[in-house]
């Protein structure tokens, strides 16, 4: 082996070009067989490195999003939940709504697939390099409260504002103090018409007064969420207790 080859290997290691190092011999063989131009060979060689970085970037976007699981649209049984329009969900995963800064609200009882569907849209967004974050409403409010106590509310709000897609799961499972509702309002207001948010709730909008325990605030929140939103109202059986139904049917 000649010394410039050794030097090249050292350079690639030093520059941490792992994939170019891995494909070096194959690239040299191609170059020797004269099948491609020098530039074409360089493009092919550097593409190996770019592919790996792209894959790593996508992995890290999905990791940062903190999804509860990695269930996708293909894992959703649309025949079990006929009130969900598959074409509409496919339109969501085209991510058109994110370009338009629109919101999606999944409304329906427990177990009908609200978290599953919002996560599956979020996964597509993260894989397409859209900064995405998944959080339960209760956890979000705890984080905002904590930030307020520690005098860093503004920074925290800015942090949650920056995500191109924020998924707020389970609004209404736990009641929210009016003081905390104000924090939630601030975030919704900051994102209004600038960012997309997916929300899930088991509480119909007319009962959000009770969730936020302040009807003016509840209205202001709903107003901003629903102004540019698609509401997916899921009426159906819980998938969690699907087997019980099947047994009853037998
Ligand atoms: N139509 C469906 N096809 C496949 N799995 C489903 C379907 N609906 C719900 N599930 C699964 O059932 C469980 C409950 O769904 P989930 O999305 O958490 O319900 P929700 O958030 O509405 O309470 C999850 O494991 C989810 O993946
Ligand atoms: Mg859920």
C-alpha cells in the first residue's frame, strides 16, 4: 500500500468522514475501472457521507420530539374506526397544514386513537425535518408553572413557541387552575397564526369552561385554536377494549 493511500485514510479518520472511509476502496476500484468521470465519482463518494448524516439528523429529530411511541398511520386500522376519514389523515401527513400554520384537534372519548394519530402525523413531520415536540397538557402546564416560579417564563414560552409543530395531548383529562390556564393561553396566543399545533381532547368544546374554570379564558383559548383548525371528531369504540367487544359479539 502506498503512503498517499495511508495519508488519505488518516485524513478521512481525522475529518470523521466515516462513510467515505468505508467506501474508499470501492470508490478507488470504480475510478480504476474508468466507468465514471472524476466528478461523478466524487459525488457518489460524498453522497455516502451525506446519506448517513441525513439519517442521523432524522433520527435525532424524532428523538427530540419525545413521542410516547412510534406508531404510524400504517399501523392504524381505519376499518375499526369508520368515523376517521383516511383521506383526511393522508392529507395531514402531506404536512400541508404546517405550511398554512393550521391546527388539528382530535376530539373523542378514550381509546379511539387520538394519541396514535397525532403521534403518527408528528413522526412524518419530524422525519421531514420539521421541528416537532409532543407533550401532555398536564406536563406542559407543570413546566410553564415551574418556569414562572423560577422567573424564566418568557424563555420557556419562547422555547415552546419555536417548534414548527407542537402536539399537546390530553386537554381536559385534569382540570386546570385559572392561573395556570393563563399560562396556557399565553402559549396558544404566541403560536396563533404562526405555528401549527395538534391538540387532543376528550372534552367537547362547550365544556372547556369547566376544564379551564374561567369561561372568558376558555373562549379566548378556543377562539385562537379553532380559527384555523380542522377538528377530527372521532365517534367510536375504544381500541383498548376491542377484544372485549369481539368476545361479546361472539
Ligand atoms: N384504529 C386503530 N387501529 C390500530 N390501533 C389503534 C386504533 N385505535 C387505537 N389504537 C391503539 O389503541 C391504543 C389506544 O389508542 P390511543 O391513540 O392512545 O387512544 P386515545 O388517545 O384516543 O385515548 C393505542 O395503543 C393505539 O395505538
Ligand atoms: Mg391519548
